């Protein structure tokens, strides 16, 4: 239908009665609810009162609730008769409308030759006035009446939802094509209306459209918003979007407002509706889309970047966890940072929603300083599940920037750090002493001594490995872990310093027997206690040692491994500096202590201690920790 009958912004509601509703029996009533509000506005009743020889039919009309029908008064018959309108004839407040009733659409009285009503034997339009909230709305009804008034048939009707706006009789709205796939998103962080981006597929036939209008409605009001709601809204309450021939993706401008006239703000849920405004030629009635998805404008706080985590100590708790990150670009949006310590196995489901729900005490609060951050998590720090941070577990760190509520409304989560597993090293042995103490030609000749480890609560045991000197440079704790148990000696950590001689069948790490004339180096691995430490550690290497036959001549002891001439033996008498810190020990070759004297004063006659016949080991320890060994068959 051409659009010349009404302005293109007309809001006309049309109802096609399909199938047509016909009435042929006396007393039948057609009730008309013109605006579909479940209230009867008008009543048409068919009255067949005569006989076959004296026909008397009439159709009565009642207008309820101060509604009106367009009629004229017949003074001859003293009744109101409905005025019949032609198609396109205007219905407005200049017409004569009557309320109440009954009024007559038609009267046919054969005996009195009384025939009244332009609709007898015709199809035509009747003008209607509907009062809503004290204001007048105009409409029309199309009906047919038989020539003698014996039947009435109703076809369709329409009404104008804007008050006091005329409607042409027979006007049927032709809607502009509507848009589809409407989507509203929060696409920015400017803190104004430009953050709202609207996209939709253009109308299928844009020739019916002159422009689009975006209406932004607060979510609680969206369910009641419809085409009628747009009536009377000022131009500041919607945003005009020109048609381009393409699907639309556009941001609102800085002055875009909701339908209540307020600038768009963060934290308020909205729905968006798009009106396709009728062009007035191809379409005479604008169409309104359904609501978009709900969208709430938010302003994200500024994220931390370059988040890193490192194992920086050996306390076995959160003190070991070092967290560093680059501060947010705009710290004005932030009240604080929160370090969220997440078990790496739980990161798949971790997001901002989860981060926001983490209970106090299960994150590390970090004050902003204006500088990049480098902290330790702390001994009492916990992961997001409330479990204290400890060694042996892989963690991933996220930093949440907490919004200040003024310049930003939403917290924001950083990208994750790389996983980090806290490891606690068993303490390292830093000095191993080795000596050739016998002439068995096997492990009994090799004496090994070192001080117990500091913090021995982190130590389960010590393992002693003998290596050919050529193999020492590449030896590591990982290689040590691959050595079979029969190729090292293990000593429990019992709080004592270690002083041990190898067994006679001792072998090196290659499985070869320990023997003379082979240069060796000795390592000790400190084995981690399973509760207090996680990683074993390798000691520094001992000095190189080669087991050899000791040299002696008669009853004279010959010094071995001495680099200074501080001590010597002549005729069974030990000479050297008269140092009261000296200690003398004499061992039988089976390792049994035969004689010991502390605070030794020299010279000292070794013959007085009467050792057994055969080789003995004489050890002199000086106050500076140096140790000297001598061998002899006898002191006699």
C-alpha cells in the first residue's frame, strides 16, 4: 500500500479477522476488543424479530467505557445510525462520535417500509474512537451487512496507538523490513557511551527503510518496551544510524543516551532495540527489532604484565617463591594488586570470575608503589584453595589488578606466569678429606672423613662415590642417581661427623675394585629428607688420591704425604714443634685404635706405647687441622 495516507512514523495496529466472522442467528453478538487488552470496547448484536411475511431486522451497536462510534442522528426515526465511510476517509476528532447505546448499524422493517443504514447490502468502514487513559485513539472496522439486515460479517480492524492522531479508513500498515542478528557489546574502556558497540544485519529490503535508530533501554524496562514506547521520545533519546547498504557495526557517540535521556554509564545493564524507519513509499510503518542481548558497560582496571615466578630460596615454604611483574600502565584505576597462587593442575578452569571469588587469606595482597614489583610470597602464603605453599608442587601465578570503583569498575587478570616448582636443596658437603691409611691394596686403605651437613634435618643419608680421577669433571647428582647401590657406600645421617674406611670389596662407580696405583676422587651426595627437602646435592670433589704401598726401613718410620718437614721420626722418637694442640693416634691395621694422647708435647718416644709387632698407623693432627700419617713394622 502506498505511504501517502499517513506519516511514515505512524504506529497502527492492524488485525485481520481470519476467517471472517459471520452471524445469522437472532441474538448473536460480535464483541470487539479493538486494542487487544482483554476489555470489550464495542458490541454488535443481530436482532431478527419479524416473520417471513413481515420482516423486521436490526443490528445494534453499544460503545462501552466512554468509547465511541461515528454516527449521525436520524430525527425522523430518533435513532443514531452508524456513518458509513469510504476507503481512505479520515477518522479524527472532527467526526461525530456517540457513546453508550444502543445505536444502529442497520434497520429493516418491512411493514413500515423503514429501511435505514448505508451498510445494508454493502461492505464498508465504520469509524471508532477508543479512550485510553483519558486520551482519544482512532480506529476503523470493516464489516458487511445483508440487504435485509439478516446477517452481519466482520472482516478486519485497526487502530492508531498514538493519541489524537487521525487514521484513514481501511489503512493497513506496511512495515519496513526489520534488522536481524542484533548484538550489543562492551567494546571499550573510555568510561562513556562510546564503549557500547552495536552490530546487526541490515534489513533484507533496505528500500523500505530511510534510516535506523538505536534505542538503549535499561534492562528492567526492556520487557515492556515496544513500538508504541517510541512514540513521543525526543531525538536525544535514540541514536540515528544511517543505512550504508552493508551490515552495521558501530559504536555509540559520546552523547548517546538511553530512552530516559541519561548518558550511558558503567555498571548499568542495558538492552538495545533497532528501529527500521519506514521510507514512506515502499513502507508506511516503521518496525522495531526484538531486544539485543543484555550488556553492561564496564571499565577494566589496568593489567599487570610480564608476570614471573622463581624459586629463590630453600625455606620449603612461600618465602622461597619470588614474584615479579611490571606495574599496570594506569595505576590510577587500581587500589591494589593480588597475587593468586594457583596449582598448575588447576589453571585450566581459572579465570577472572574464579579470581574474584578467592577468599581473603588465599591470595597475597600487594600495595601499588608506582614501581615494578618484586616480592616474596611469605612463609604463611597459601594457594587459592587455602593450602600453604610448599615445595614439590608446580604453581602458576596470576596478578589481579583490583579496580578502584571510580576510574575503573572491573578487576582485570594478568596473563599467567610460567609454572614454577619450589625445590629445597639438601645442604652441600664442602670439604672431603681422603687418606691412604693401609697397605691391603683394596678399599680398606682408603680413609674418608667430612663434617656433617648444616641443617641435617634436611638430610636423610650420605652416599659416598669413588671415581677414577679422569671421570670426575663430568660427575653430577643426576649421574649419581643412576649408580647401582653396590657401587657406593651409604651412611645414615645421625648427627655425627663422618669418618669411615671403605670395605675390602669396595668398588668405584664403574664397578671396578678399589686398588693401588689408580688415581681416585671421592664425592659425597647429601640425600634429601623426604619431608624437609626435595633435591639431593653433590659435594665438592676431594683431592685426588692414589693408593700405594707405604715405604719403611727397619724400625725407622718414613713420612708419607708430607709436604713440609714439620714432623719426623728418628730411632722411634717423634720430633716436631712443641705444640700443645697436637693429637697423637696410633691404630692397628684393622682400624682399631691402640693409643691416643691429646695435647701432645714433642719430642715423644713412640716406643713407650709398645705397639704390636707388624705395621701400625701413626697419625698426628696439628692445631690447624692438618693430618700426618706414618707407618712402621715396629717402634723397637
